């Protein structure tokens, strides 16, 4: 008897669902060509919720990015590349293109084995500007045996590195300009 009840219940549900087919349903779709659609939002031809260009990940508008020098990274790509080129003689510890920080490891020049240098480069803007780069340089001298002690460094050393990076960034930027 239990089996008959289930069969009758299943049949009744099937008949009910089949009967819904006869109910007229009007499908209304929003007209994106009109001035307004939805809750007061204006949609334009080809518009979408992510703006006119859609959603871009790890990149951006190619023309604007090329002009600013930032295709796919968080800082100016010319300053980034120029920084890496300028300090290429020093071993890297860390390079974060999204945060704009490059940290080198200690470098001992072959001509002065009793001193070593370390640099940190900060790129703070997506535009190619002189104030978008900051370099910190650290120096240590061998005090004896294997002991290293912090030592003073000329203030102009960091500025000289910043200027070398800016000069290289300008070279890279000029190389990207269309000739004509």
C-alpha cells in the first residue's frame, strides 16, 4: 500500500508541473538601449559593470600604461627596469614590482675587500618623476677578523644612484617613443 501512495503522489506532482505549462508567463528583459535600465542606472551601448573597458587584471589600458610606463606592475615600469639595470652589479635579496621595493644583498667591491654596501630602492609612483624614486645606501667596514661595523656614507651616494636610475629611465622611455 505504501508503494501505491508514493506512485499516486509522484503522479499528482507530475500533473501539477505539467499543468504549469499552460500558465502564460511574460518574460521581460531589460532594454539596454534605452536611457535607463534597472534601479536608475544608465547603461550605454556596450557598457558593463566593470566600466567601458571591462575588467583588467595585472594590466590596464595599454595606451595609458605605455604613456605612464606601467604595464602590469604597480609602479612605473621605466623606473623599475632602470633600477634593476642600475644596481645589476649587486645581488638581489628581494624585488617587489607591485610594492615598488628592491632590496639588495651585501656587495663587496673587489678593489676594497674590507668594505661592503647594501641598497634599498623605493619606487613610489606610477609616473616617471624625479620624486618617485628614493634610494637608501648602507655601508659597513671590516673591524677585524670577520666583524662588520656600520660606517658613514657620503650623502651624495644615494642621490647619485637616484640620478643614474632617472637617467636610465629616461633612456628607456625615449626608446619607447614612436619614431616619426
